[in-house]
C-alpha cells in the first residue's frame, strides 16, 4: 500500500523549542540553537555556530574551566551533567548514535529565582541517551522521500486504476492516470469520494469503503458493475471492474485510509456476453434445424402418399437447407469473431499481467513449478532462471520459512492466504549471498476446468524499502521521545485537527495522568475552569488558521494544585504547505507570574502611598529626565502628566528662578551629588508660592547611577515670615534712628520697641523651631523613601524574594513622614487659619457631602451608611476650612475604628438648645472608648487608644484645638463596644448668629 505521511523536520522542532538550548559537538562547539537562545543572546545563528558555548552565552565567560570539566565528564560517562552558576543551571544531555558513540551534546540553560552557589557541578543522573544526530534525521527523511517518490511514480504509471483515500470521509490523496480516466477531466484530489464520484450514490461502493475503513478487512470485487459518468455530461453508463479495497494503516496499526486497485473488465465482459449470445443463437439455429429435419422426415413419410407433394416438399427442403446453411455460416463467422475477441482480450490481459508493477508468478502442480513470472517478479531475482523449475530448486532456503508452509496449505485447501511485511531471505543472483527482504503477498489457488486445484497464483510486491523507512521512522520517533524527555519542559504533539497524540514524561509526572486520559481533547480536564474557555477558543483559532499558538494558563498537578504555564505550539507543514502536525511545549512560569503579580500590587501600593504623601515626590532617570511625579504635584501645579515629565516641570517655576533651578539640577545630576533649591512654584490658581526642592542620587546594588529621588515642600509661610522679619528689622533700625533723634520720646519708644522686638523674637523662634523640626524629620524619611524605592525597583527587575520586606520599610518611612510632618504642620496651620480666616455662614449639607466624598473608597469598602440631618440648624457660622477639618477627622475616625461585627452607621446632625445655641453632633456605632480610663488623655497630642490600625494620635487633639480657638467646646459620650458621640458647641455668641 502507498504511505503518504512525511517525517517531521526535527531541526525545526529543535529550533522552536521553548527556553534556551544549544546543540554542541562533543568538544563544546555550537552546531545549532533554539530561537529562545538566539533572541536572549542577541545574535543570529550564523554568528553563534562554530564558537565555544562559553563564548556565546553572556553569563559564562568566567566559568570556562567548570564548563570544560562538565563536558569532559559527559564525554567520559555518556551520562547527563549539570553545572550550577549564580542565578543559572546548565544541563548537558548526551546524544548517542546506535553504536553508543557520542554524537552531540544538548545544553539547556535555566534561570533560577534564588542564586545558586558559585559554579558547582551536579552529579549526573541516569537519564535515557540522547536523540539521533541531525545528519541521521536528514538522511532518514531523504531516504523516505526518495522511496515515496519512486512508489508514487510506479503507481502513477501503472496500467491499473489506483487511488488512495484518506480518513473516514475517503478523501482522494492520490489518483493515478488509470483512475483519472474513469471520470475524464473531473478533479479528484482533495475531494471526498462522494464529492468526486456523486453518481455512485445508491450503489454499493460507498458502503463497501465504509466497511473496509471500519473493519480493516480487504474486499475483492469480481466483474462488478459500476454506473459512471465518464464523459461528465450527466449521463451514466455501466462499466465492469475487478477491484480490491484494502485498508491503509498508520505506524500504530490504526486504519487511516483505503487503497483502491481496479481493472476495467468492461470489454472482456461484453465480449464474453457477446460470445454467449452467439452460442445461444447457434444453439437456437440447431434447434430449428432439428425441427426442420423432423418436418423433412414427416414429409418423406408422406412422399409415398403424394409424389407431387414430395417434389414440392423437396423444393421447399432445398430452399430451407440453403437458408439453414447461410444461417450456420453467419453463426460460424460470428463465433469466430467472438473467439478472436476473446483471444485478443486474453492477450491484452496477459500484456497487463506482464506490465503490472506488482510481482506475479504462477506455480503449477504440487511441486510448485514456475509456470509464469512477470518482469516485476523476475526483476527481484536478476539473472536467475525460473520457468520450468520447482520453487525449492530456485530458492531452497524458503523451505525453512512460513511462506513455504502457507503455499502448501493454499494448494491443499484452496483458501487464499495473505501476509504483510513478512521477512524472506533471498539471493538476488544465483549463488549470491542471502539478504533479508520484506514482502506483502497473496497466495491464491488456481482451479482447472473440473474445479480441482492445479496450481497457485502469487501476487506480491517487495516493501523492504518501506519497512526500512518505517523502522528508521520508529527509531527517529524513539530518539525524539528521548530528546523531549531530556528537557525540563512539558512537550506534546497533536494531529492537524488539534487532537493530542503524544506527551513527554514531564507531563505525566506533573499531572499524574495516563495517555488514555490526556489524549485527544483529554487535556482540557487538567485546565483551570476560569482559563479553559480562553484556551479552547485560542487553540481552535490557531488550528483553523494555521498560526502559532501561545497562551498563559493554569494546569492542575496530580496533587490538585494549579500552577501557571506558558503554553506554545508551532504547526509543522509538509512540502505542499499543508499542516500535518503540531509541536507544543508547556513552560512553568508560576514563580514568574507570582512575582509579576506582587510587582503590580507593589507598584500600585507605592503609587497609592506616594499620592497620599503630604509632599510632592519626584523620580528621574540617569539622564535627568523626570519619570514620575505623585498626585500632589499635579494637584498643586495644575500640570498634566504629559507636560510635566521630562524637563516640563521647570515650566511651573517662576521665570526669574526657572533657568537657575534647571541648571542647578543638571549640574547635580552630572556630578551625582545631592540637589537642593528654593524657588517659587506656580499653583493651579495662577499664584506663585515658595517651595524647597531637594533630591538625593540613587544607585543600584552594583553602584550604577539610576537617577534621583526627591520631594518638593511648600515653605511659603516660612518665607513670608522671613521677609516680614527682615522688613520688621529694617523698620526697627529706622525707628531706633528716629528715637535717637527724638530723645524726648525715647523711653516710650524703647518700651514699644522692646515689646515689638520680643514678639518678633518669639515668632521667629517658633518659626525656626518648626522649620528645624520639619526639615530634621523630613530628611531621614526622604532618604529612606529613596532607598526603599531603589530596592523596590531592583526587586521588580530581578524578582528579589525580599521585596515584601522592602515594601514594609517603605510603608514605615512613609508613615513616619505622614505622622510627624503632617501632625506638626497641621498644628501650625490651625493656629494660622484662626488668624487668617474669619467665621462665615457655612451650609452643613454640601460641606459634609464633600467630606464623605473624599473618604468614599474607604466607606464603600466597609459598606458604611451616613445619616445626615441638618433640619434643626442647616447653617453654622464658623471658619469653613476649620469646620471641614473637624468633620474629616471625626468621620474618618468613625470608619477607621468601625466595629468588625457590623457595618458602620454614622449620624451627622444639628440640634438647637433651649437657649437658641446650635450643637453639631457626630455619632457612630464603632468600637467606642473607655472614658473612665482614657478620658483625661482624650484630647492630648500623640495619644492613641486602639492599636489594630495605624494613626498619628493628632486627630482629636486638632479637633479640640480648633473648637477651643473658635471659642467653643466639645463633649464626648462613649460606651465601649457600642459607639461614640461627639457634641460640638460653637462659641456662645452664635446663639444670635444662627442662620435660619
């Protein structure tokens, strides 16, 4: 039978393997590499091939001796070896020939999440030998292609009608000229039998093909009629065929198609029927002659009765005899013509018998004397005379083989016998050496006219080349299996339709499955339910469109755990570009995926924390370009990200200082020294405020400069105070001169001056203390922030397992900034707001809604409910920002200290006392406070009463301070485990200022 499947290109398979792999000579020279290695090394194969492996892999130049030692070990032991380098594991797998000679070494490079000790050789383990060499693979492919081409040429030139049908739908994959002539110019290849020959519908042939494909049993048809439309004009005509339907099996023995071998017997059948018709007509004429003879005899008997009638009868008899003789002559000529046609058909069949590409011989008698051999049979035994000689005389060695026994059984029983790929030793020349050849043959008894067996017909063809090719293919398949089992990835293959037909041992070791469970579409049961629909869709699209397949998905291990894998596959195409196979691999990326997720979460957390920091934070690259600004910058300046990054931030600096600030930063960046600059920064309202911009250079673990991390702090009030102090000093000097000139007013002026000077001194001292405290406490957290940020970036790049600890350090530093700076700054701001902002009529409902909106994310997460009721007093006279600060502290505390067993319910309302004074009430159902224990310390600075959440201990102190400075008071009523109620009483005169 014709085998049309092609061997895969294993060089292509090696090059698309995932990961980093090199194919080396035994001395360590590079022969080939995978696509992953070439991409990572940044060099094409043409520059890699022929060099030592340690020269092409960037991480190994300083480890030449350990690598040479491992290669020597592999050469000596023929066993795999492993070398551990920092962050890498190198595995060397030997590839042995059939004679156990070392042909190649496969080097696999694997990155390690945890650095390994300095170059260390891991003892070799007992693994299977390596795959066959690339040369052997190409030679096997070339031999198989040559054999296939030769067989295809023979089949295409055969005088019989031959076709190969593939699959259960019987798709034409081959049809020779003889078969094509059955249907004229109608195209067949690529079509099913029902599409190519629709006129066979309703005849027996579709069912016969289905039966052969289903059972694998050969069907023989003898002079069966088929109605065909050979002229393709819609008109079918009967034709007679002798044919064979024979199953085609793959390497595993499964039926994959049907071979059709047919002879057109139409002329022979029609000739025989014409002869039979002529014989019937001759017999009918003889019967008429007999009847006439009987009539003549009757007429003779009546002759004596009437002479005249006799004479008349004799005349009639002569006429009848003449007519009968003419009929006999016509029948004789017709019979001669029919016999000539039969002889012509016999000669034609004999010519076909002698020309058919299959080997055919006829044995006569029980000694199996060669009666007839066609050229194809004689060609297998060149120069050896056969005709007229017994089989044992020509091939005496066959007596020891089953073919001789089955030949005798066929002669004895008349039962046809078939064999497939049977080995028979033959000497192709007389006296020549024996060689083992393989044959497919059929032995069929020959019967004489009496139905007795008088010989045996043998129909055979040599399949030695096909068997050898199949053996090489099986050997190549074993080599491929050995190679795939030697790499750490899960390797699999599938049919062109996408049904899995092979997994390496890594798959079975991970999933704990069997081939029966995972073959076909069985792989889907090991996929995570959330990933499976996406995998099914992408795999179906890849198979349908013939494009590479890649997806990240989770697979279940035999312990029931899911791990992330990178699943990739490439289609393999034959010479016609048709996909015949898929090769795929699953790479474990679970740790990488986990680190990526942690990195994303860490980056999100860092940005969240940075955006909530009370200062403007910035980060630059080595070239000085700004890469990041936190939200505080954009809220302060009104710039957008696109216009602020790079050097766009300098556009927000006052034109008088912009050039100087930019130059100072570029100089610090070039010299990699700390940067500090004071300038005016434009706010989003269009005004300029004084700020201090400070940054520190950051370096990676190797000392490489990575840029700056810095912050911008608003110091406008301090700057104004300094200017006021300078003006006051100038005024003081002028006043001193005036006092000296006006001696009579000196005492009073000196007293006024002393008082003013004392007041200014106190203000200056307070400001200096604040600036000192703020700058002192800010410097170290900023340094910590820069160091933590650098470590965070490093861990994100190299997957450092200490990333979580570094993030905690970042949180601690940020918390220190937030607690110290914001707390102290808020105290000062409260004092100044009381001086700068006068009370005004504030509508409570929109103000409270604005505060709730600012904490909406926390409220949503806790499912908090806010109950607002300002019907009693909708408006209160108070400094707006101070009242907003009071509500923000109390409402955020209500959420922060919510009871864990129930959602927070916060009530904000107003009440009107009998004397007309307003009361602002904030009530929650949270944890509550132990007033008996903490009541005296409730409004003190830096006091905290719950440790399960972070805080600065400044909130209630600021609330109480604001209320007191406004001339009011605050009362607290709290029950532990029930909740807390705050009542704020504005200053007394508000009883007359409440706006209805």
